[in-house]
C-alpha cells in the first residue's frame, strides 16, 4: 500500500494532457490551471468550490512530492514556486486561516507549515527564502495572499513557456489599477507592496519611481517618475478576503 501511495502523484502527472506544455515543469501545473479556470473570475476566488474540487488535493499531492531539482530553467522554477505559493495560500483559507487580523497574519504566513517539494515550509519563508532570491521583482504581482489589496489571482496557472508575458501583464495591470495605486497629484500613493519590497524594485531599476515608470501609461507621469520627481506615500492595505467563503 505504501508503494501505491507513493506512485499516486506520478499517476496523476501522467494523466495531464500532453498538449498543455512541452516540458515536465509546465505539465505538472495543468491540474492547477484547470482549477483556476473553473473557480477564479476577474481575480475573485470561489474558495468553497475549490475545497470540494477533487483536482485541488491531487495537485497538492503532486507538488508535495515533486523534486524541484527536475526544474531545469529559471522560468520553470519561478512558475513552479509561484503556483505553489498561490495554491498553499488558497489551502490556508480553506483550512480556516485568515490574514485579516494581525494575529491572523502571523499564523497564516508564519505559523502554519506546509509540505511542498519534499520540504516543510511556511508561506513567509517560501516567499523570502525561495521565490525572492530568484531575482524577479514581478513575482510581487503574481503571488497572491488571498486579500483584496493583493494582485489579482490569474484564471490560469503560470508556466515557463508563457511566464514572461504573464508577469508583464500582471505588472502593468497592477501598477495601472487605480484601486491599488493613486497617481493623481504631486504626491503619489502606491500599494504597501512597494514599501515592503522596495529593495527588490529599486535594485532592479535604480529606484522605485524608475521601476514604476516602466509600466505607467501616462507619458507625462513617466517623465516625472524617471526623474524621481514625485513624493511617494503608501495606501492602507485591505486584508479582506479576495473571494467567496461560505463561513465568512
């Protein structure tokens, strides 16, 4: 029975469609892609539906036992860990945890441990010790901690073959979303994400404002940002749930 149990994730992987991706690193995420397409709409997540979708536990089994050494490229690694983070963030909500309160955030991000890729880790360490060191600031528009001020969860999984397009779309949508950032006036107010991870953005582009300038659509604003000419403030973060959960 133990041998059969260990083989179940492999059997699940073998059932995914060959048309989904050309490599194993992409193919492992087809189940998650199916789940997101079925239960996420415009960034709103139906957590109750995901809880009772048998594909979700099958996907969790796959990524729990997956050997990350089989990921050959940086894009495959980024796609794998972003998807893993988003799946575990969903699981945290399904399991009854919530980042809505200060204590809830501590528990949600740091106390709760998950089995992923043959290791045990919490969401905070998954982000800070595995994903961020891959050196891609756009991950901050891709990993989603189940809250309204977070980036919108895509209705598709991340895969290496589409990753560049997916991350660029995310960055543009998030930065130009007036619910996330306010660029009116001489002082701009941006998401707390840009405060918490300013080093990631400024290291990439020289300053936070220069990073924003890459994606902002208003040419006049771009000039000001490129010159670091604006004062920057930060908006309050809305930790309310980004979707539907029957128990509140």
